[in-house]
C-alpha cells in the first residue's frame, strides 16, 4: 500500500502531508499498520480518509501499540490474560500450564484489530463496534475466541502440548468466526471499560516492578467515538456580523391625544383689548402668558415623562 512503504516509517499519501506531528510508527509495527491501513482503506473510504482513520487509531484508540518495543501491546496481553481468568477459567488454566505467553497469540489480533484473522463480513461488524465503543471490543473478541477454542475439556483433548495449542489458535474454527455468532457473543460478554482500566492499573504496577517505567510515553486511550468527541476542544463560536453603517432612528411620533389637547389650548377664548391683561397696557402678563404659563423644569420633566408613557401605551 502506498501509505506504508517498506522503509519502516510510513508516509502520508498525497494530499495528507499536513499531519500536526510525527506519527508514533516504528519499523517493527509495519505488519500491524498494514493490516489496519488495509482495513481502513477497504471500509469504502478514500485514500485520504483511510489515512486519517489510521491516525485516529494510532493516537486515540490504540496509543503506543506501534511503538518501537511494543510495550503497550505487551501490557494489554497481560490484561487480556487476567480477564480470561474470569471469563473462561478452563482456557486460563490450560494456557498457564502450557506456559504460553499472551504475546505469542494476541499480537496480530490486537495490532491488526482482527483484520488479518476474521472473515471480511465479521471484520466490518467488529470494526463498526470498535470505532463506536473503543478498545473493549477488541478485548471482547479476543476473549470470545479463546473461550470457544480452549474453554472446555473436549476441545483440549487435541491440544496436549504447546505446539498443538498454538496451531489451534492459528487455525480458528470458522463457526466461531461467523458474523452472527461472533457479534452476539461479543455483545453478551460482560467486560466493561471500567474493568479494563482497573486491570490496566494493576498490570501497569506489576510492569513497573519488573521492567521499570514505560519508555513509550503515550497518551491515555479513549474508549470510543463519544469519548474522543468530548475530549476534543470545543469549536470556536461563529463571529456575529457587525453592521458598518448605523442609521439613527427618526423623531418619535407624537400621540394623537397630545396633538388634540394642544390645538384646544391654542383655540381658547381671547381677552378684550382694553382688559387688564391686554397687550401694550403695561399689564404684568400677556394673554399668551396667561393661557400658556411658563412651566418649571420640575413640572416639565414630569410632563415629558407622562407624555412618553402615553406614547408607549399607544405604541
């Protein structure tokens, strides 16, 4: 495949060169990467979409799987073996008796996400659940295969030695790999994310006691698409358009009641010319002043307030 050259360090296909940082792929992980890349490419995706799907698998779903010393895959092998003790004690006891390390039979399963093991119809269903729910699906599939291959005394009659057991695990029964049977067993198997994470802490502590600290500092894996979506930074809020030209509002309309009141005041009875309030007679106030006395600022503010209230009422 063009995205996984033989030199060891895969290159992005054309149009996919904008990776934010170097991907954690090593020479020893070429086969696993080829299996995942092949599966992603054949999931009716284009080459670029398959590449970024592979990036998500390496960084979010299975971080550290394709590092130089394969420490993460070894750690998950111990987690798988510990969970097998609860799911199928018969298979666990047989593998312990034969001293078969999990890395001998589960490496290709987990690194290729079963794309090299199961028939294609089953691979599609497994990958569909894997992308949705995360790595617990990979553990469940592995436990189902071990349980139905080595989980009874009748099945162990032909697996008396280490070689026979490994051959049996390499040539799995087509019945247990059938899509309908496998998917139903995977759904019903009671292995949760919490159990996997708790067992991960236990095995990590044992690893540090025997091997020291992990050399590959990979980020914590995320269980499924929902967890990945919630861990992503929130998208920026869309910018709201700001108008460049602001038109000031025109004068407020005068209520009809106020207009009729002013007209009635202007048409009031006129004073006689020779009366005490006639203009030119030296009277202290004119007829206009009597009809329209000067209003104090305090009274004017109240009047304007009442007019605004009446205006709001009419509006």
